[in-house]
C-alpha cells in the first residue's frame, strides 16, 4: 500500500500538473470505487465545472480541494496510483497517447476512473485490484470527520518534535513496529517504512514501547524524519504496484535495506535478514544488529 512518501510524491506531482484546472468530465467502469456520495452519477454531477484550487496530503489521503468549498478525498489503498496523461479509447481499452511508462508498464493499464481536465489533459486512477476509494466532502465537514480527527500527527511537520513523538507513543504497550504503523499514533507510516526506520535505528520490531530507552527513542525519531525524507526525494518505493504520476517507478528501491529481503545479508553487519509476523503483518529485520 502506498505510504506517506508515495502519497507525498503524487501530491507534489499534482501541484505541478492540475492546480487551477477545471474538471470537464468524468468516467468510470467501477462505480463502487466512489464511496461518497454512493452514486457515481451524483459524484460526477457535483464535480463537473469545478476548479482544482489546492492539493494536499493528510496521512495516506490525497486531498483535491475544488471550488465551492468541496474536497475530493482519494485513498489509493493497496494497488492504486494516480496518473497524469492523455488516453484514448480503442477496442474497449484505454491506450496512452504518451510513449514511455504510461504506455508500456503493465501496472499503468488498469484505468478505472478518469477525470478530463482543461486542455485535454486527464487524471486517471490505475488500480489492479480496484480497492481504492474516492469521496466528495464539504471541506469543513471533512476536517471535523471522525476519520480525520483520529489521525495522528504528521511526522514531517515542523511541530512534530521529539517531545511530540514521545507523547504520541507514551501510553502504548505493544511492539514498536505495530505502534509506528498505527495511523492514530503517527499518520502515514506503514509496513515498508516502519521496517526501514527500525533497521536504521537498530531496534528490534518486537521491542515493547515501554522498554525503549531514551537514546533509542531519539534514534527512532531521527530515523522517522530521515527515512521518510529520503524516500520522498527518490519518488517512493515501487517494489509492488506504485508508480509516480508520470507512470515511472520510484527510486527508493536502491535504498531498501531490510523490507522483503528475507534470507539476504544485512548491508550493515552481514547477518541474515529474517521475517516474522506481528498482528498479521510481516516484519523484516536483522537479528544480529536489531537485538530484542
């Protein structure tokens, strides 16, 4: 599932491509992706003619603020990613008019929602398993919604200090890996980056939060900032389905130290990377330099 770096990569791309463009039309072959309102017809009617005035991120959510005080919330879920380009319909399939990854990468060919924008541009959602969701909210209503109010702090915000980090996890008793992935504790971190952060900090994923020493908390906090910033600078991780707005793969793979590297040697100490399950999720770590 796209995590904070992947979502932020898309948001930064959207700011360059879709700001101040009007939504001219919409298409879908999967109306169930629209969760609010329940009807795609109503969703389409409410958006046609509106201008995209701002693009931002909250946790793993992409937010397109449009004229009239409305916000389109897009959560890409497990296999979804947004693409910007031009497509034409041919024999029941959408064909990219732009050469390169949009036309050639199989992961960019599962188009299930398309927004037509000014000047013939299109914003499309490619989603292999059709698990993404789109919702149309009143902007103020969204900010007051339970889902948003329950989200934890943004780890890259200026006010996310070491003290704020400690306060966020202070009353948690579970393993640090699970706590880092809890969106009510910190927004945006998932399976990939929790593993990478803990490897960098030399902390075992099963370590109970109350057992962490001050120096370990400082190291985890530091690595949250550094790993996420590095991943954003490289355009995210494309080990699975994620692609950038251009259809290209992200470049974080060359920086991946432990995630999905079971059985390979740790690049730091030479130990063999192991995998275990925590609450139904996989955790990858080096038992030699991340001791329990």
